[in-house]
C-alpha cells in the first residue's frame, strides 16, 4: 500500500493525493511510470468511483486525455466484450477493501478493443482510512499467446500471467519519504515489465516449438496443454514458496510421483537438500517436465522394465561452485537415437537454460537410454543451500 507520510499530515501540507489528484513529487513520479496509472476516489457505488488522475501512459493506451478522463468513471473503458465475471470479482474484492488483479477486454476512445492486465490497490492515509483506489494497467499486445489460444488455454495462460506479476505492482509499503516512493514505483514498474516479458517469451517459445514438432491439431493441443499446466504449477509454487526457496527434491518428485509411488523400483531420486530461487526453480522444473514426458513417451518409462535415476550433488572443486544434476535412463525397450529435429525440450536444455541461468547442459543418447547432465552455477541469485 502507498500512504502519505506523517510529516505531511502533521504539518497540514497537501497529501500526495488530494481532492484534485496527486501533487508535487508524487505526481512527477506517476507521470514518469511506463504503465498506465488511474487514481479514483474511494466511492464504489454508482455513479462513482470518479477518476481524479490519469498519467500520460493511460492517454497513450486509451486515447483519452487527462482532461477527458478526470471526472468520469473507469466504466467508460468497458463495453460488450468486457467479461462480467471479472468485473464481479473486481467488485467483490474491492468491497472488502482488498487489492484486485485480473485481465479483461477494454475499449479505447475510438471504440477499438484491447486486452489489458491490471492491479487495483487501496490507498490509505496515515490513520489507515481508505481515501482512493490506485490502478496499474498494462496492455497485452496482439500476437501474444493470450490472443491466439483457445478459451480454456487462455484462462490458464492468464492465470500464469497473474501469478507472474502477483504482488509486484501494489505491495509497496509506506515510504519514508516521497523520494523513496518514487524509487519504489519505478522499481516495481521495471520488475513488473521484466516478469511479464519473461513469462510471455517463455509461453511464445513453448507454443512455437510445440507447433513445429506435431503434425495434427490434436497432438499440438495435448502437448501445449501439458506444458502450460507445468508452467502454471511452477509459477504457483514460486509464489507460495518460503523465502528460502523451492525444494529441488519436491520439483523432481512432483513430476515423477505417480511412478515413484506405484513402482518405486523404477524411479530413484537422491541428492542433498537444495532450495532453488523462483527463476531457477521454474526453468529447471520445466526441464524436469520435458525429461519426464520424453521418458513416458519414448524412453525408460514407456514400457515395463525401464528405470530412471535422478541424482544431484554439489561440486566445490572448481572456482565457481555448481549444482550437478543428472538424469539417467536405463533398460530402454528400444535403442535410443537422437531426434531428427530440435523440439522445445532440447531447446530448453541446450539453449534456454544456458542463456537464462548460465548452465551447462549435455544430452546424450546412449544404448541404455537418454542421459542428461546439467551443471548449474551455485550463485546467490539462483540457489540456496537448505
């Protein structure tokens, strides 16, 4: 939450948001934010709430100037395609004086539609009383997977996006002064944009590579759904993880739990306690998902008799300590040969992991089955030792 400073209230000087909208440095900070910002009064009942401030990014996104928007209600952005269910959730959350986040179709001044993701949070004074609502909005550009996938998949991708940015835009504590507030707003906006870009880039890559390796729409949909489900689970786990990170053993067991419980002799998991920070957990978790899927379709888990060994260890013998992760399949029913094309799984292991985590990944197709080794530098930004 954002709240005025104690000095402002004690000295009877204008609060950052007064009757005419934000003032002084606070207004300067909001004017410079790259995301669209709307500040309204606290009244929820019609005809309110009334807009008291919009920043230049709002004008660029909607076509409404500040003069045209101030005094209006945010409902001017809604229309026939705006999801009533989303608006219902919005109203329910705001009535409890809680923050809201969601994705919906809105309308520009010229009548054209756009999809936007937005967060609304309460603005309180020093006494804790609600005075305004602040909304941060980001347009989701055409061409993103959100615009191209079937409705059920859209819902899951949108949930991933919600999770990716949850808590970033409006969990700003009461600042010590306006300079600190400006820095917090700028940092939040940058991190929000980074999270969204990273997640959308990953979803695009998943969709594109999945399409390249499947001939029928049914196969494409099934594999795309599986990968999006995996990403959704990992995003959810990242948000719910304690400050120490996500347990690597849990990541492996979550993918292999069906085989581990029913046929424990076919799956062996071992390694020291390791906690991964969210980015590393998501990337390595996707890699484990791809290895598991491949083993179920073509490898050691496709028929009886095969087994998978997943082991990891810490290596401190070199200048940079590493996590050494090894996946090895044995007794594969048929001889394993390298694939004729590079699908998303191989690209993730051989290109994305090295680029995003500075990892070194090696995949070998030997007579006994697939063997994959991932060396991940043990940096404070990637891993923590439990």
